[in-house]
């Protein structure tokens, strides 16, 4: 049975662009299927002992503007599909993607093998690895050639 609801995670990286393009192609070739595109943003905070230090408000506003810009970019890449929804999520990227997939009934997650996360680059595709290990549905990981 073909996949009916694909979820593409998008962060603006080259691999997430490739993942979104692949998801669009899959939906286009499967009549009746639909696509959800999510972008997850995270406002960093630092916990020291019992104190929590949050990012400055100006940084949060800049981060939110960038997140909205990336989601608009993703919408434009998927504009050829009539049955596409988008969502801007906040929190840990891998957990947010998994939660969205479960709550909205996605039956395939399409994700790039590496994204834009600075710390995540120290680990081998930590977000995609976590999603693959914990997803309850198949995951298609797109690697750069």
C-alpha cells in the first residue's frame, strides 16, 4: 500500500531541500496522498544550577523571523501540490518531528541526513539518527550525493 501522508522536516539546509523535493515527488506520484512540511525552531537556554538563562528577546524575535522565512521557503518549494500543510513547531527538533508525525497520522517521514544545527554537526546526523531510531513509521533519510 503506498504512503498516504508524508511528513517532511525542513531546516533550509541543502539536504532538507533535497528531502522536501523527494517528498513532493513521492506525493505527486501517489494519487490521494498528502504532504505536511514542518520546520522546528528552538530558542536556546542555559541552565546553571537552579538558574535558567534565556536568550535575549531580540534574539528570539530574530529567530522567529528566520523560522517563518524558512517555512515560507518550504511552502514555495511545495507550491505545486494542492494538498500540502505546513507547521512551525518549537522545541527539540527530533522530538517535535516525531510528535507531529504521531499526532497527525503521518505514515512516512522524509528527512535530510544532516541539517543546519551547529552542535548536531559534531554528531553524525544526530536528529535524523534519533528520528530513525524512535519513529513508529518508516523514515526515508536523504543523503547528499
